[in-house]
């Protein structure tokens, strides 16, 4: 009886597709994700009577890039810690994307800081950017903290102790949580605390799943891959619960319960928030599907397919989140 060829086996393995096709697919998905913040503002604002700040599409795209740049290195550190808990796991690890992600985050944070330096207006020439003025405002100092945080994290990722990047990345998360809730807001510290937990859980969920799947592909079907994915899934359930709770509380702070149903359809912020909630529900369904396959399928690694779809959906959530932070906040009706 003849044995199947190695090429045929590779063709039937979803984790071993040709690198070129995979790269093209990633580029297409990234392009589609970029369309969400670029084209989303006009769709979200249509018919609401609200006006967005100049350059809202570009700001939304930069925010989405910044969020994604946070997810990748934090997720890597998270999954590497999980993998160390697995006895007998293969020593191979996928190539780190942390340095590239931190560098991308640095560029995005630097451009966003230049916007802050011009009074939250899109600069049309270098002469309009007052970098020294960043030290004179709260938003400017937070923007500088994010720029420096990504820069230090990139250097740490290239050092002999890449785990040290968790501290500058934590500073970026704190700065972003504080930026999202100005002191003029009612209960700004409460809002910042909710955003801090929300952003941290989101980064660990998305970045962790991405690196877990990359690790599975690197391990070439080793049984430890299913155990790693199962270990991640147990933590992800807690992360999803925290995300849901903090997201709901934040929404109620922006839109009181008595008006939330109306504002979800009549304001740009509400419409975008509704789209994000639908996407998160789809992600949760995919996560449940992957968990069922892990526990009940004859081959637990068949959970790879729904988990990969979950990563794609999470990428859309990040893009929508970037758009959400750039849109005008809803009026807090009494």
C-alpha cells in the first residue's frame, strides 16, 4: 500500500500553506481592515447631524494601528509564559514580531503626537508642529509618554531581556486610558480604570491568540499545541468576561441606560459601538466553537480553523475600536 506523498500531506494541512499565498491573504485582510477607519466616519455620521474633527479617518487609522501594535508584543509575552508551563513542549518558538510591532506603534504614536502639537488639528507643514508645546498640556505629555513607551519597548525587544518590554508597554496602556478620559469628564479616574482593564484584556486576548496559532504552526501538529490552545482558551474566557463587563460599564457612562437604545442608532458613536458589539459577539461564537472542538473532536487541532477566523474577526474589532476613539462622543442626555 503506497504512502501519501509529503506534498499531499502538506496540502491537506491548513497550518502549512505556501508562504506566498499566506502573505497575500494577510495583505488583503490588512487592506480591508484599513478601510474601516478610513471610510467608517462618513457612514457612521450620515444623518446624525454631528460633525467630526478634520482628518478623522486618518486619526482613526492611526489609533487602530496603535492598538494593534500593543496587542502583538503583549500577546507574545503572555503566550510565551503559558508555553513555559507545558511540560514536554517543543523548544521551537515562532520568530518574534515584537520589535516590528513596537516600531510601528512608535511611528503611529509620533504622528498622533504631532496632531496634538498642532492643537488637535492635522498639520500641513512641519512648521505648524510645536513639539515643545507638548510639555505644556496633559494630552501632550500623555502623547509623549506613548511615543517614548513604544521606543523603549522596541529597544527592549531587541535586547537580551525582551520580557522587560512589558513595563514600557504598560506605561502606554496607562497613558491611553488617561488620554481617553479628560479631567473635565465626570469621574475621569473611574473611566480610566475601566479603559485600562478593557484595553489590557483586549491586547492579551487578540495578541495572545495570534501568537498561540503561530506557535501551533511552528510545532507542526505536536500534541503540546492542543494543550497550549486549551490553556489559552481557559484564560481567554476570563478575559472575555472582563471585556464584556468593562465595555458595558463604559457604554453606560457615555450613554445612560434610558437613552442608550436611541443613541445606538442616532449617533455616530452609538452606531460604531453597536457594530463593535456585534463583532465581539461573533468573536465569542467563534471562540466557543474552537473550545468545543478542543474538548470533543477526535483531533483537537481542528480547533485551528475557527481560532484563525477568530483572529481575523478580532482584527476587525481593533479597526472599529480605532474608529470609535476618533468619533465625537454622544451627548449625555439627562
